[in-house]
C-alpha cells in the first residue's frame, strides 16, 4: 500500500500567517519567547483565544506546534498546565526569518499596543 492522502491527494503545505493577524501575533510570541502556557500567550498577545489560534497553527497552517505539560505549584496542591511551543527539531529558524523581521517591526516586544 502506498501513502494515502485524504485531502484530495494534495500534499500538506506549510504556511506562515501574515504579520498583523491574530495567528501571526501568536506565532511571533512563540518564536520570540519559546514554550508558554495559555495564560502567558494570552498575556503577551492580548487574545483570549490564543490557545485556539495555536491549535489552528498546527491544524490549518501545518506548523510543528508541540504541546506539553508543566507541573505548577499552587497553594496546597500541584497541577499540570498545558504548554505550547514550536518544535525546532522539525523546522529551522531560517524558515521564519522574513516573518520575524517584519513581525519585530510590527509587534516590538509585545505586551500589546500593535499600531
């Protein structure tokens, strides 16, 4: 049996979202600050649905988003919190160079205030 594609036979195409979009903002935060929790992404991007946009970067843009768990100390207990990040073993920084140059001019260091 050969490789089966159930998307009409077309291979998946990895895309980088445009700077100035919510997906671009989330991707920039992931590239600039690395692995983050949903709360950190929300704080840095200002988007309450930042984790949904991260999932869309994985499922719609086919970027290698890696999900993990982080053990966090809370008053009286420990709990696991979901983290999101790019898998740099599957993609190189050169792939994002143009995006990062434009995004840095647009977003700066983040916490909000995008033009």
